[in-house]
């Protein structure tokens, strides 16, 4: 896992997931790069 967002409200989380999925591949790459430029595995940080 190289990117994640935390939400307390499931409705907000689902809406955000749909928003991200609707974006272009480049927008997704840019989002990951803004959060985790090295693309490190973030699973252990959860």
C-alpha cells in the first residue's frame, strides 16, 4: 500500500474513493507522489 486516507464516516470514505477512481491515472500518480514520493510500503504505519 502506497497511499491511504482515513475517515470516521463511511459515507465520506466511499465518496472519496469514487472521486479518486474517477480520476485519470496521472492524477492518481500525482496524489501518491504528493503523499509518498518514494512509494514506500505504508502498511506498517496503519
